[in-house]
């Protein structure tokens, strides 16, 4: 679909891009993929993997340390922390995935519309600049405070925060592709703007969208955890990594494991998404190797 690239350019870029593309096949990237697959599998099969109910109270085993019966210990209500962290995968990752999907559809769709004409670009660009003027976490907290606490609120808040980022990525990619020779050729053949956008430009902007999605998923998990930690996201007793952290903050000296394990789960998921995002960027964008 693109116009052909001179052989010399291919040779020059190939030698520079090869080391970067190898990062996507390196052990760090592979390890991140395995870690993410494990996290997703744990969330999907939480009901089978959790040894206890995540909300079952056991007053006889309050604040028990890690043991064979309770590998992650118990909290102040005697609830099994392993079970709560396992079910927390489903809640936290589910909310982050749903919110980023909404942000992708809304922000990406508006970014494509911005590529249709200068008028739409100017109007939509100024609207998105308003949202981008606020720090992401503060904007999410403000939206959640207005709408009220809950899982649905967290989805809306995170989607509003990251839709402008998808808009900017898609808009920039569309504008860059619009200047390519194959677009001019399509116009010469009589194709309309919408047909060119959907049939020719959109397939060539998938790579930056994929990378942006992976990176935003990591931030989505962080913001969901922050909202739940502050009491603006998922509400107890529903297990979320953020709510578990909040419940353990007052007992760090007495029972550090209550906050340690959900914190480690957040770190693992965020790190995995970031490494995968970096690997995908290096593999899908040869220009990242330049310089």
C-alpha cells in the first residue's frame, strides 16, 4: 500500500533497526509476555485458583502471617490474602482493559475524524488540549469525585484521561500518512477521503496504536489502583489491588504482608505492560532505531 522505498534506504535502515528489533525477541520481552500471560490466566481462572472465598471472614485467623494454609497471610478480618489478590487481578485488570478499550475507540475514532479536514482537526484538537492540560491522576480523581465511587466510575474516569492520548497518536499518524505518495495516487484514482482513510491510511497507523495501548494499560492499572486506594473506585468488600492496599496501610508495622503482595502484583503487571510496549515499539517502528 505504501510507495516503494529505495533499496539503499532499506539497507541503511535495516542495519540500524536490526539491533532494536532483537529487543522484542530478547529474554526480557519474553519474560514480560510470560508474566502477563500468567496474570491474565490468573484473572480468568480466579474461581478455580483461589483457595478460599475472597470475602469470607474468619475471626479465628486474623493477621496470620504467610503459611502453608494461607501463603499470602490474612488481613484484619481473617480473609485469605492470596484469594483476594487473585480475584483482584480480575477486577483491576478488567477495569483497566475496559477503560483503555473505550479510550481507544473514542480517542482513536476522533483522531481519524481529525484527519478528514482542517475544520474538524482544529475543533477536536482544542477540545483534547483542555483534557491534556490536567495531570492524569488529578483529572481521574476529579471525574470520580463528581460521578461518585464505583467500578463504572473508574472506567469512565480512566477512559476520559487517556482518550486524548489516543487522539493525538492517531491524528499525528494520519497526518503523516496523508502526505505519502500512495495517498496521492489513491486520490488520483478518484477515491474519497473516507475511503482513503479507512482502506489505506488506517492499516498503516495500527502499529503506534498497538504500542500506545500497551503503555496505557500499565497506566490504567496504576490509576485504577489509585482510585480504589482513595475510595473512589471499587468499593469493599470487592477485592481490588487498590482496596487491599488501602486496607493494609494502617497495619504496615503489624502485618506488612497485607500491602506487600498486592503492591508486588501491581508492580509486576505494570512492568510487564511497559516492557511489552517498549518491545512492540522497537519491533513495529523502524524509525525508533534511528539515532
